[in-house]
């Protein structure tokens, strides 16, 4: 009994066993996560992953390599030499000078594309996508804006950037829900960005509209079918069968085979063949082809405007913009369908933007940190932002005193307190800038041989194509610029005025004419009602919803509008008629439904196209409980629908339920910042009776507005002083 | 000419706020402020390359020494229209208003404290200043307004925190002499812990002679060669240079925090002491410990003596 107590093991047998069991469970969970979760997730959302191959990724012989190298070197030297002598003498003299320069030793040394040497030394004779790039660039030095230098894994850096994910769960957005909360500012964060949201000119979203092959029947082909490519994937750098859906979940990662589909060269190669960008079909589905030729890889050089504009001219100048270089090369087969109406109509090109003329590069203002590229702190649309706190602004280069020549330079500088630079330096947008687009009544495009949504109204003019609004950098969940007159008065209420009304007589006449034209094809159209809903979208709301809307603006948005200091900015206006799920409607609109591109373009039957898109597994999942709880309830709260997401699938027995066609309840307002003209507006453009500023709508009192319209009054100092309260 | 950086150093509140002020500005301000309250009403002068600001911060002006004046009391004519007449560019001189005893008498009749400075004296001092005598192109047209913005000017009040006085006064010098911030700059290399010095003393302490006119600070700015390059001028019992900074310390402040505390641990330490609060503190600690040991020792001896006397009984 008095034996000394036995040496106690560190853990009792029971505890040991428990520990073993727990470790076992953890191991099983880990294995399940690595092995079983990815295919289960893919099956759940109906997406595919498979090894990706590209026909143009070919091994070349050493001889062919040298031939390629010689051609590329020659081409690079020619382009640079031609640019140097561009303004010299006559063409013959220029030709002689070009030839001399091209064979000058120092010129050859400085102009030869660098990767020719690297590839030659490393024995690389085939470009195999990220694998080849990462062979040397596995890590990357990133300089942050605070001067901190960090070494990061290159692949992780790009895979976690918005260019790959098209969404972000981070906070720091300047976007506010109609419920008054800053998006993702709280504990509960949901993925937001392009991935789950219709494009600026809607129609579909990336899940259902990633890659499509459309059978077109152009009139001049005499009945022959031409296959065309369409889809969001054409502008995004992932090469797989769908966007990076896995990244939307709190766990899981994009599989390696999908990462191997990254298109490094579209951003990094000087010679990238846009004719290689078209949709291909393989045994697993549809995906976008890319240029993986050795020629493109050898031309890798510091990123220039040409790289960015391969995709981004699409949303600036537009596809139909004559200087859109990418749109000149639509594909060696399955040519990409052009989008004829422009999203913004403010091109960035040497022909139409002062900065591009001066040779300024995109990355001079949008200074990247690794693969994260800032889009500035002012955001009116809910597009994910990798660096929401990094400034991109005119002032960074121009200071607050940019005017040096005019006799009114001090006063022009003075106006910067209240006016954004763009307000005077963007005088018009491209004529094909779309203001109203009707997806519900498509029209036949004989030249392309497809049915297309009808652009009911296009305008690049001030007042009709774009307007002026107070803006403090905040925007709503549906892209409405927020701000207020500096005196914070209640008269300025764009969500009840400027963004919900078209009152220009010319615009209304044009819309009516278009409605009459549509009526010939769609006899059920009531022209007057059509014009009313298009020009006064709030007329679609019930009086209760209208009252609720007004109350929500005052209760939730007024304080957001009054934040900081607002300035007057130009905004491109946009509205669309879409099919909507009326079971999920609030005072600011209802959930819009996507279209299946192929059936829309081929049949011109938008309802059938909606039905087809609704059958996409991920749209079905959207209407089920896990998605509702995971993100849709939160999404709808931001949307201004406070009682949650109603998961009632709108397709019952092949029929659409609770689905109606409506114009969105307010126009979206998109920021325009490019297409900057060197010479801005004159004083009298705004300060005149028929000036471009609607001062009353901007919240000025009638007396002050009258004063602002009279340049003589404004420049007179000795006046009887009127009390203007 | 060089009101320059005021644009960026002064926060300017919107003109709309002015109506809320209890002190209503004189009525003709509004016509002028319509333009001059624009926060960015300024331009770069093509000749000097400097920023010329035309901004009047309405609230800053209201609280300035000139805040109760009408614009037209100083800017008498040539301002009827925009653009103003070329003649409006003619410079205004402080001494024109401030030359005689008239204003001084006005001040006294308004029961305001007497002026510390005589503008005629200032003018004489300024004429000997390096800013007036220099041939440097940058110093051409140097005048009162080059340093003192008449629309913002406030007297340094007694009781204003010394650090603030130092910061504000040095900001005036550094608005032109910004190159002094360059960490590779060598002209002040002789000063140990240069940046600490600049936070604690004004440029003026070394770069002006002791005023012989009874005014707190001379306006005769000395050239680098004539300035004091000597620690003893401050770090000695009779630190004349530094005393003029301390005139802004209020008696009430000294009284409130206790004279000892203020004198030993105040913002710039007591004249003639170590200048290091750590050393000061350690010194005091040692004195306190010594006193403690002495008291302890004395008490111990007292107790021991008592016990001895009890034991002997």
C-alpha cells in the first residue's frame, strides 16, 4: 500500500487513444479535402477541370528557333527605327535611315528581344504556358506603395489577383449596399465582382456565359453557317472551362491543371496573335484558345499599352472603335463576335487620348504591385479591386495646379475644388456609346448573321450619353455614383432624378422612333408605354415600393452621399431591359436573369435563352439553401431586399414563373476617365443660358443657378449683395 | 511672391461654413470669396517656377489679426471685375498701415494688449536682413508677405504649446528652405541630432541677433556665415538665445503643473541643466535614493539607540 506512486505517463491511456483518434480524423479530413472535395465541388456546381492542351504550343527545331529569333529581332529593330525617324524628311530618306539604324551595333544590342538569348541559353524550344515562365520566374519581387519589398510566389500572386478570380472578398470597397452598409466591411464577407454579376452591359454572367460557339448565318454567305466565338472568357486570363469558381469558397483552390491554363503571354508578349483567341471545343467542353507559340513567348517584353488594350479597349473605346487593334484580328477560325455598342465609349489610344498620344503607359498611372493592379480609390461599380486603398488619380502627376497656359489659369485651377478634371477634359464619348439596351426584343443583324440585343438609344453627347453628378468616391451596389452638393442639401437626389429620368426631347424622340421600329417586329409593344418605362423606369414601381425607395435613400444612403468632399464628375448612363426574377424584387430592382448566348444569338428567342441559362447547374445551386445562406441573403441585403433571398427556382416544368421583362429601376452610372482631351471646356460651356450643366439638378437654388449661368454676373465683383441662403 | 506652400499646409474649410461663425465677416467678402475661397485658386509662376496661391481661407482669415477688416480696406481699387486690372498686382506694404502710433493708440483704446513690435523697427531690421541684402535671384522682391500671410497671420499667443510655436515658425522658413529637410544636406551637419534640434528650437534662435530694441525677435535674419555655430549659446546658464522662445510659456501653465515640474521637465528643459530628461530623471532619482538611505540610516540608529536604552534599564 505504501509503494511509491508509479511514474505517471505524460498522458493516460485514454488520452493517448483520444489523441490518436483525433489525429486520425484530422488526417482523413485532410485527405478528403485534397482528394474528394475538388471533384465533389466540381460536381456540385457543374463545372469541369481537365488537363488543357493548345495546338499552337509546338516544339521547334534549333534551326527554326534561329529563324524565329532573326525575324523577331528584325521586326523589333524595324519598329523602333521607324519610330525614331518617323518625322524625318521623305519616305526614301526614312527608309535609308531605318536600314542604317537597324544595323548599328548599339542599336542591335539594345533592341534585341531579351528572351531570345534566355531561351537559347536555357535550351527552351517550346512554350508550355506558366510552366515555362515559372521555370525562371518562380518568385517575384513586389514593391508595395509604402516602399516595402516582398518576395512572393509568382503563381499564387497571379491566381489570387482579380485578373484571374474576377472577384474579391476583401473589404475596402467604396461600394455601399442600398441598406447603407459598406460592402464587405463587416465580419461576413461574400465574394463580389464580375464572376457573379452581370457585365456592365449585361446579358449574362461569367458562370453561364464563359465560352460559347454560335452558329451565325450572315446574309452574304448565302445560307452557309459560320461558327463564331462569344463569352466573357475572351477577356479573362484563365484558360479553363469556367471562371475560377473554386476561389469563391472559403476553402479549396483552383486545381493545378486549371492554373496551367493561365495565359501569361496576352499581357507579357509584344507579339501576341489575337487570331488565336477563339473558342475551342474538346471532349470536356468549351474553352478559349490562346497564343502559345514560341514566337509569342520570345517576344516577352515590359508591359505596354498594347498588352492591356488587347482586352481593355473593349470596355473603353469598344469593339467597334476603329483603333481597337485587338478587334482587327478576330480569330483564324470561330471569329469572335463584335459587340457593336460601346460600354463607355471613351477610347484610350494615341488618336483619342492625350496621355496615349504622349506615350504614357497604363502602368504609369495604374502602378502595379506584382500582379495586383490598382484601379483607384473611387469606385462606382462593384468590380473587385485588388488594391482598394491605392490611389490612381490625375493629381498624382498633374498636382492640383495643372493649368499653366490659359490667362484664366488660376481660376481654372480654382475650379478643381469642385470639378473633376474629366468634367472639362472629356467633351464627348464615342457615338456608339449605348445608353439603353433592350435584351428582350432582339433584332437581326444581317451582316453578322445573328440576333442581337437592340440598342434603343445610343449617344456620346453630353446630357444624353453622359451627365454630371456629385461624386465623393462612393457608389451603390448597382453602380450609382454617390455624393452631394457641398452644402449637403436635400434637393440633390440622383436616385430619384438624374438616374431615373431621360428628359431630353431629342433623346425621347429617338427612343420613340426605335420603339415604333421594334413594334413592326414585335406587335405586342405598346409604344407609349415602352417610351414611358424606358425614360422613366420608376413608373414600373408600385406606390409602396416607390415610397420605400425614397425612405431607404434618405435613411441609408444620404449619410453616405454626404461623406467627404464631393466633386462634379461625368458619368456615362446606362439602362437595360432584361428578364427579372420578380420573386426577388426590391425598391432598387430585381435579380436579373442570364441568357444562354448561343440560343439567344441563333434563335432570337430571349425567353428560350433564359430557360437554357437557368438550367446551368450553378444557377440551380443559386436557388438552393446552401448558396442562399452562404452568400445570396447578404447579396440581396446589399441589393436593398431586406427579407432575404427567395430560393424559388423560376423555371417550373419548363415554364418561367414570376419572370417579367423590365428596365432596371435606375440607370447605372459608369465612371469615364479615359479619352482625355488636351483642351478642356471653356467657361461659357457651363456658365451660359444653354450651358451643359444642369445646376438645379445638382442641388443649386434657382437664384444661384441663374447666377452661375451668367458669366457677366460671375465676373463682376461690385454688385448689390443679395442674401443667398 | 512666395506665399507658396500655404496652399498645402493650411487646411481650408469650405466657404459655406462661414455663415455659422459667430463673428460675421464684413459684408463685401462674399463677392471676393466667390473665387478666392476656391481651395485651389493658384498657379505656377512661369518665371520663378513657384506656386502663387490666391486662396483666402475664410475661417483662417476670420481668425487672423486682420479678420475684422473689409477686403477693400487694404485692396482699395482695381478689383472691380474678373480679370482684375494689371495694376492690382502692385504690392501692398504693411508699414503703410502700421507706420505710426495711430494704430497703437487704437489698440490701447480698445483695451487690447500693447503691440510687441514696432513696424518701423521691423523695417529697419529687415533692411539689414540677408533676405533684403542678398543678390540671390530667389531673394529678389522679398517682402513681408514672403513670410507672413496677412490673411492668416495670428500672433503667437502666450500659452501656445512651445512645440507648436516651434513648428509654426519653422514652417515659415522651411516653406522656401525646404532643401534643409534633405537628409544628405550638410549645412547643419555640425548639429548633433539635427532633427531633434529642429523640433525643439526655432531657426530664428540661431539665425537672428539678439534684439536690442526690446522686441522679442529681430527681423534681421543673419546669413549662414554670421549665424551662431555654438552650443554654448543655448546650453549654458545664460542661454540668451533660447530665453526668447520661453516667453510664450504662460505663467498659469507654470503654476498649474508646478514650478519644479515645469522647470525640470518642461518641453525644453531648464536652462543650464543637462538637457536630457533621462539624465535629469536619473539625477533626481539618485538624490531621492540618497535621501531615502540617509533617512533610513537615521531612523535605524534612532531605533537601535532606543533599544539599547530599554535594554540597559
